[in-house]
C-alpha cells in the first residue's frame, strides 16, 4: 500500500491510533532514521514519527534538540515508506497578543532564521541513483511560493471549525536555530518583518518535503507568548500547555485523517 499519510508529532499523539502493525527504522543515504510506527486505520495505513526521537531506536521519547534533528533521514524515510502527505505538529510561541494560548494555527508562510541545518537533499554530491531522490548531484531550486499544502490546510481549518476550536489561519512561522529561546529584541524584529508565531522545528522539514513533492501542513499549538511579551519563557510551560491541549489535538486528528484523500488535488 503506498500513498500513505504521515504524522510527525509528540509521543502522546501516537496513542490516538490503536492498531499498530510495526515500528521500523529506515536506512537512508543520510543515516538511520528515527523510529516510524505503522498503523492501520479504516483500511488506511498511517505512519507516525516523532522528530525528537533517537535515530535507530524504537523509542518515541523526546531526546534530540531541534538543531540536531536529522530532517533528511526523517523525510526520506517517510517518503520511502510510501508517505505522500505529511501533517506536522509544532509547538510555537505567539508574537501577537490576540493569539490565544492553547489555540491552534495553520501556517501559510515561513521565515527561516536557522543557521546550521541541512536544507537540501541535492547538495552536489552524487549518492547513486535512488528511486525517491533521483540524482542528488543536480542543483535544485524548488519554488516556495506556497510552502504548505493548501488542500490539507483547508481541511484542518474546516475540521477545527466543526469542533468549534479557536484556530488561526494563514499564520507566518519564523523558525529560529535554538535551542536557546529568543531575546525580546529579536522577537520585536520578527514581528516587524511579518511573523505571527515562532518555533524551532519547521525548518528544514517543510523544504525537504517539497523537494520530494510531498504535501506538508502544520498544526501549530500556541504554547506561550514569545520573549518580552510575558515575564519569562520556560520550556516547562511549553510542555505543560502542549500536554494540556493534547486531547484537543487528538480529537482534531481523529476527525481530520479520514477526510484526507490519498489522491491529491493540490499543487504540492
Ligand atoms: N520560541 C521558540 N520556540 C518555541 C517557543 C518560543 O517561544 N514556544 C514553543 N516553541
């Protein structure tokens, strides 16, 4: 079965799926992948992974910091296992006071402020011919006019509205290198240049997914106000607000997944 849907989420999200078939790690030209669980839901196969899990392990624990995530193994492995569409779960800080803590955002644009990551599969090195990658020695300049899947974004918004959830559409995500949090001066600058939410995990996932022609949409959970907007920002708070809203997220995903057709009508 190919054309699967993949979820990149925290370990709690995995519990919405019941029929786990197996957990695998894929050998990729970029190293061994993070664990990927395969589930069967209403005749569909769903892949689940956690970007923060240890590559080569079968554990979905959060152990790898954002700037050390191997996104090439993650995205390549999902594509190799037949994923055509990816729903990513991201925690974010809000740059605007009118965004509510615990609410969700759907992303339309991003700004990349990261510094040390691997941004492409096509970095000029020939890795042999691979059915997923083709020739990696070619130079690829992919179009990023519409980084997120418009079709899946619509479905996420529609489903959140059915559930009467607070959800922001068309948010712009600014991705920082981390693992430190931002200074208030940085946050003021990011707001000025058009960002709505800030996080550390979107880049380069979204770029690599597009390089392979996969659909990618994010459900971002607003866990805090960004630096300078509240007294302090702590990752304990981020984790706490995320956990408090995980049930809501699970309800959203449970309704959303059956609506996502394996045949795309988008331009991704
Ligand atoms: N900054 C960066 N990453 C984050 C934040 C933040 O305020 N909240 C959740 N992830």
